[in-house]
C-alpha cells in the first residue's frame, strides 16, 4: 500500500504541475532561448493535460454541474489575471487586448468547444441528446453578457470610439456580475436538474461506468483541487512567459496584432476543450455544454468587472466595442446556437456548422 501511495504521488499528473511552476519561477521576466522555449511548451502542454485530469477528479467528487463550474471559474479567474497583467505592462497598444481575448474566448467556446463536442458525440451516438432548458438558459445569459459588454460600446455616444464612459463601464460591470450570479444560483440551487447529463440513445451502462465508480475521498478531491489550481496557474503563467515569443511569431508571419488575443484564448481554454471532448465521448453532452457556455459566461462576466476595477491603474483608452466583422460573426453564432440548442438534440451537421463558424472566425482574425 505504501508503494502504491508513493507511486500515486510520483504520477505525472502530480509531478508535471510542480515542475511547471518551478519552470515558471525560473523563467519569469527573462528572455528565452530555443531550448527553454521547447521546455516551456512541453510543460505547458503537460499542465493542460494534468488540469483536465484533476478537474475530472474534482467533478466526480462534487458531481455535476459543480464540476464544470469549478473548472470554468478557476480557468477564467487566472485568465483575467493574465489579461490585466498584460494590459498593465503592455501600455497603450494593449487597449484592445481584453476585447480581443474575451471575444476569442466567446467564439472558441460557443463554436469550437460546442462543435467538437457535438461532432464527437454524434460520431458515437448519431443523435446527441441534452437538456434544452439548461443549455438555453446558459446561451441566453451568454448572449446578453456579450451584447452589454462587447456590442453596446460600439454604438454608445458618450465616449468617442468603441469605448464606454466611466458610468457605462460601471453599469456593464455590475450587470455582468448580477447576471453571472443569477445564473450560478439557477445552475447549482434552483434548477440544478436542468444541467445534469442526459442519457444517450443506445448508450450501454458500462459506457457510463464513471457514474457508478466509487467517488474519490475528500482528501483526494482536495489534493486534486489544489493541483488543478497549480496546473492552471502554470498554464497561464507559462503562456505569459511565452507571450513575447507569441507576439514575435504573430508579427513574423504577418498576422495582425489582435491575433495575440486569439492565441492566448486558445491556450487558456485548452483544459476546458479537452475536458468537454472527453465528456462528449462518454455521452455526457450536457457536461460539455455546461463547460462551453459556463466558460464563455465566466470569461465575460468576470473579466469586465475586473477590467472596470483595473482602470484605476490602467492608462490610456479601453477599447471594448466589436468591429463590424466581429459583430456579424457574433450575430450568426447566436442565431445558429439558438437553432442548435432549442430542439434538445443535435447531429453531426450542427457540430459541423459550429466548427465552420470557428474556422471563419480564425480566418478573419488572420485576414480581417
């Protein structure tokens, strides 16, 4: 037993996050050579996989929808810290970083994670089933948050350019917190059953054996929760360490500077993406949708209030309003998402439509 315990502590899911934090401390604020870039990239990828593992352990202990909520909030809190750090140190040229990163996170979650999950689930079960009430409520909240925080600044007139005035920014921040708080209350207390996984047609009991397996002990869950946070800190911290390399790479291939926000969003959302796809492969489509819409909601609902508070220390403009191309993509995404969610079931076609929208977003981010 002692050997098994020692083996558990020496597993890669526990060692990699610790090594990643050590690497983060050793490389923070330094220029990286080629070897260090490779090492940081490997540890970054390992931390993503470790985060997914520990998130699943915590989710198995606390059950749905709490497991999805823990991962979404944990990732977003650290993502917000990264955005604020980059904006404080980036100067005036980072005025649109928050908008670019949040919009990228919104598109990646609502088209990429949803599309991949539906494709994987439909590949196995042909028609995927989920709870339209819960997913519809989440989608409505995401759409409202996006409209209040990213669409309205483009059309308001109190401040020149796609910016909020101070009063408007405070209102958007308070409204975002209120909406997010009401949704979490609905998801975890009032109508928790709307967000529980739905059994797929033809799904065998052994395919969903996780539901019947013995949940981890409280101690194991706490250890995994701690290692989850360590893994996420490592993911975002190492992404920050590699940000100069990312910026240089983006400039070297001729992509617009706004594409940096897309790369950051892709990196920090990697744990949720992998967790959602794995859940879809086990027939837990509702869990995948909880992760996708929960992450989109948290990205907006927690970022905007934090940015509003950070404007005390931030110099220069804060560009939040979307451009015309981004607005068109957002409207199409919301309409397609509504048509996907309302029936409570979807096929590979819906998954493919969402993935084409993601491809259009990525292509237009490179060629605006």
